[in-house]
C-alpha cells in the first residue's frame, strides 16, 4: 500500500507540493488511526492515505498532526474527523499540483469541481 500511495502521489507532499524523495516524509491518514491504532481495515485504504512531508512533528505532517487549523486541513480534505461518517473516497482533497481531486480505490487522483 505504501508503494501505491507514493506512486499515486508522485513521491510529493500533497499539501505543499515538495518532492520528498530522499527527504523526511510519511504516509498521512486523513482519518486518524487513533492512539491505539484501529481495527477498521478501511483506515489503511488508499483513499484514506496521502504523502505528507516531514513526520508527525515536523513539516506538513507535523502541522496536520499538531496544528491542523493553521492549514484549514479539514476544509482541504487533508483531515477527516474520527467521528465523521464521511467516506474518504467521497471527500475531495486539495492536491498541490492537481487542484481538487477525489482519491480512487484503484490508486489515482480524479479531478473534481468543488464549489464553496
């Protein structure tokens, strides 16, 4: 799954667009796994995952983890609340190099029109 996410995201941070090859980066769960992990297999579905530069305390991933409000992360689809019933496959994501997209179950970004 990690390889599929890195290929789909072109080894690039979805948030800021920096290429992460050879740099600190991680797979970000849009709907967080929680402190003890999750038994829900959908938590590791490709539609819930994206590349973010840094780790849980640095770069965009650190911001998404510690200060998501500074990025308007929920409005950009980078974060989906744990209690939300929304399906990550149906929540548009602002992809730095593509604009608004939906993540497809077959590992692609599909561009969509988003109206405010």
